[in-house]
C-alpha cells in the first residue's frame, strides 16, 4: 500500500509520471522556482535525472515525480510543467 497515493482520476488533465524527455524542462522550472528563496540548492540536469527520475521497479521506487502536459492552441507546441 502506497502512502500519500493519488486517486486514479485527478483534476489535472495530462498528469503523468515524469519521463526522461521531461528532465530539461523540469530542471528549468525547478531552478526558476528555487530562485525566489535566499538559500536553495542548484540542480543540474544530471542531478534532476538522478533525484527525480526513477530507474527500476515500483517496489523500490521512493520518489514519484509527476508532470502535467499543457497543450497550447497550436498543435505543434507542447509545454511540460
């Protein structure tokens, strides 16, 4: 049984587990968010990949990092937040 698990259906359309393709954007968003604090870690893409992107099975998973894909009106543009 997972602690603090999410319901099967959420109010966030496009929500999914973080994948390798999300690392660059997640790193940029995390840096932007952490810049507002006087004291905060600075994550590289390698560190974001290591700490937030799980390698292995769900039995050994410790962190579940999620992203929400937001599609603009133009079908060729996709933002991940």
